[in-house]
C-alpha cells in the first residue's frame, strides 16, 4: 500500500526531481521533557512509519523511481530510558523501502544524487511540504533541512509538494475507510457512555471522563481535545475548558472523536443533561437536525464545500425568520459563523485544495450549528460522510441524533435519571 502511494506521488513529479518528507521531532517542553511526538501525516501516509527524526526521499530520474529512507542509529543506552529507535530491517518490513541509510548521511547522499542530475542544460527540482498555518509558525524540519540543502547546492529549485500530496490523500482507500469506521464506532460507544451517566450538577469533565474511559479501553487516542460544553459554554465554538458545573435543564454539546491508526472521527452530538429537551431547545434542535439532513442530501460529485455552506445559510434564512430571530438587523451569521464542512482523514481538519470539487472517495464532515447566546442554547450536529458516485454515505448514521430517540435512550439507560438522582456521582471504596 505505501509503495503504491509513493509511486503515485512520483508520477506527479517532473524528471530530475526529489521529493522529501520528514517524520518530524517532538519539541522540548521544559528541561529534558518533550511534548508528545505526533508524526507528520504525509510522511506516515507514504511510509507507514511512526517514529521521529526520519527522512523519506522519493527520486525520479530517467523514467525511474528510487526511494531512500534515512533514520537514526539505534542507541542501547537511550533505549533503556525511552525505548529503542526503529531498526533498518523493521523499517524496511513496514515501508517496503530497500535503500535505508543513517540520518547523518542524508545531506551527502542527496547531494550525490543532485550532482548526478545537474548539467548546464537541466534543472534539479526539490519538493517538500512547506505548509504553514500562520506567518510566525516555527520552521518545520522541511524548512530547516532544505535551507541547508539550498545553501550547499544553490542551483536547485525548491517547490511546495503540498498540493501534490494533498491530491492523493483526499481520495480515501478502502483500508482508510475501514479504520475510520472503527474510529466512529468507538466514538459512538463513548457518546453513549456519556449519555448513560450525565446528570445536572455534574462537572463537564466528569462526563468527559466516561468518553476517555471508552477510548482507553479500546486502545484509541483522541482525534483532538474534546469539547464538552454545557449551556452558554456551547455557544463558544472551540470551548475546551470543560470545567463548569452542568446546570439544570442545560444542553450538553459534545464535539469529539476517536482516532484509529491516525484515521480521525469527528462527531458532535447535543443532548439534554436532564434527559428531556425543553420545548424551546427541541424547536432549535430540530432546525439544526433538518439542516444536517438537507445538506447531506445535496452532496454529489462536483459540488464544493463553499457551495454547501452557502446552501446552509439560505436554509437558515428561511427557518429563522418565522422564529423572529432575524429582526432588528440580525442575520444568520449572528447565530452561525463557521463552515458546515471540512475534510477529514489523517488529520481532523484534513488536507484540501482551493476550490476543490468533491469526488468519490472524499470524506468530510457535515456540521451545521445554531448558537443563541442570550438563551444559553448552543447546538451542533456533526456527521462524517463519504462521497459516492451519486451522493454520499453517512458513516456515522449509527450514532443517534433524533431528539425523540435521544430522550427515549436516556430515560431507559441513564442510571442517574433512572434512580432519580440529580447530583454528581462520588466514587467510594
């Protein structure tokens, strides 16, 4: 699988070119303590390797494709403290790369290849992922390494490989879909665990703990830090404190996901802590639910995420007027201010391309929301969908979202509602 992906990328490169991908390094937090390592997803996509401080080189010349991998030496003393580095034979077995060298050889080995390319009538193209999310973001390994490469070989030309690798990652393979389905199923179990145990008077992070427990017992990690927002907190889009007491009759907005082999679920469900929606909560909830279903019905190859978002705004304009929410200069944007969709995959907000038109094999979110700050109501319903030849498949359809089904489930399964308890549970020996 990884070899096929590398070959597909190589066919997108010109002759006499090298594409470099870096696994990355965990930065230091304080003293000798590092932040947790998170592998560069494009490196992982092309190699299957999940260790830091590695370089992958994909070389195209004379119609041939060559692959090289550079990794750190195994250090027995270091292994006693943090575990050993990957051995060459282990890396070869996972990645199917035959030419493996030590990391300190990378500059010289690549320089030798560049020298073979170069003559006065040709150019040498070096590709790497130079993506930045913001102007003052710290340099990546790609920036640092290629800067030195350019200093030593000033006749090479640097190019951003982001669009080429993104075009491949956007189309999900069957194995990726299967892993995403696993992640969604664990997420479903975690959401039900929260619904089973939530009650007014609990802290948001106590409810969150039930989701975390399910992930741990299934050997999964988090796709991103969970959002567990009650009442007015749910009107803050990226609320992440999760440390407030859940008030009586509050809704709980839970935006979270499990990650399975780096395939990330991203699901949002909103449910009443008391087990029953108020009349007003259900009125707003049903609008968001209809929006979710409407946008899902509009998905087809050729449409863009921007167009889907515009359709949602038109939908809200029709639904919010009868409720009087668009009076006195109020607009849809006062109650809904994010996009309805983003790509999903190895990253929660996965790679995309400007103006990209959906194609079969794309996976993305559909997540309409409404946020009425004055009323303390924040509702978002988010599903993960797969684009097909004639529409889409809702991969998260098994996670309940109908308000009547939610109420019925909670009344039957929530231990605090069943026992008519309205205070936070206390663990006792």
